[in-house]
């Protein structure tokens, strides 16, 4: 959710618990750094030599209390303390954090219809917040990456992952961001971050990640 500066935000936020695709090693789910050490059930990813760590904690995570975050352009976002938006803003605003192809965030409130690239209505809030962040930081560019579990046809999974990454990206474009600042890619069932042998693991592997490619 967002409001213009000076307005009163309307709390249309979902409950503080939400499904999170990936849990990273920095204790605040959704951000990954190649330099960080992996825990016992880490999974090494070969794509671009990135290493992503994940823990066996519950798929349901506490997003924390919702708070107001004022952007440089005067827009105020109403976002969860532990949500991807807050982590993304911290990364963008921290001059000591360098852009890297190895630093990824996973959306925690973006979902799709089963076996489709159609975004569920609850996804709109987070994608709208991403668009507002990009408007406030016009130098920022981003990449979207889609992934699936290993059930079904691998070729279909690859196509679906591409379609979902594109669907998320296109929604941000529709919200006013120039397409030249965005890119999308799909990797199907490649690079799992959880065990596909379990329902929870498969759900965690069905995800869309985001990378800041310039800031």
C-alpha cells in the first residue's frame, strides 16, 4: 500500500504472516549473498556461480509489523518490517552494498494461479510497492527470475517460469516503469533452494526472485 506524503495510509495489508519462497542466511528472509556461509541444509546453485543458503525453518514466516516508509519522492509505503520491500530499500540506500549478480531477493507476497502465469489479486500490493520504489529511485534497474519445482514436464516448467517472471515484470511496467529498466528470465526447475521430495520444499521452489542490477 502507498499514500502521498501527508495523507493517512489505509491499512489494506494482508496478515503479518505470509508465504515466503526463500529463506536466506541473514535471518531476514529473501536476501542472498554469495559470501555468506551456508547452513546445514544449504543448496549450491551453479547458475552464475551463485550460492544460496536456506534453512529448514517453517515456510510460514512472520513479516513483522506493518510500518510507514517515506520515499525520497514523498510517497509513503505501508510495508512489513521483514518484507522484501524493506530489505530492498535497505540495499538500495546502503552505499556500502554493491550491486552484484549474486544478491537476490525473493518476493514474499506474489502468487500465481495453479499451472498458470496469472497473478493472484494479493500480488498487486507488493508489485505496486516495487513500482513505487523504482519511481523514487530512477537510477535503479532490476531483473526478475522465475523458478518451478520438478514435477511435470521440464519444458513446460521452463516455459511457465519464464511466463511468471514476465508477468511480474509486465505488471511493474503497467504501473509506470519503463521496460528498459527491467528484464525477466526463467529457469524452470533449475537451481532449487529446497527439497523437491516434500510439498513444502516444492512450494518454496516455485518462486520469483528479484535482483538489483543497477542503483
